[in-house]
């Protein structure tokens, strides 16, 4: 576990933390983050916002998200799954 993580977050707390980060940066209501919503097409998150979101998640959760891993991310669920996998594995890309 990363030095930034004193106690491991539950799945619900982790999801809430990530959704709050995305909502703050994108200025989108967290209620709009249904799992099947397309991040780029439906939420309109552009590449700059995506980079800010990734950096904020990395810092807040003590993880490292490889740019190549983001190519597979299309929906909110995809992103949450990626972040959770990295968080649970100790923060390093596989």
C-alpha cells in the first residue's frame, strides 16, 4: 500500500472519492455519473480535464495510472474499475 494511504478505503468510499474528483474538475453534477455513461461523448470531458482528473486521482489515492491504460476507458464504470484495480494492487500499473 502506498505511503499516502493510511487506511484502505472501502469500495463505496473509493468510488465517492473518485466521483468527487471528477465532478470537481469537470464541473458536472455527481448524480450524472451513472456507470454506463460515456466519459468523452456524454459527459464531454476533454483531454485536458482527463489529465487533471488522472493527476488528482493519482495524488489523492497514491496510485500511478499509465497513459496506455486510459485507451481502454470509455465509461465511468471503466474508469472506476481501473482506479479500484490500481488502488487495491498497491498503486502501480500492471
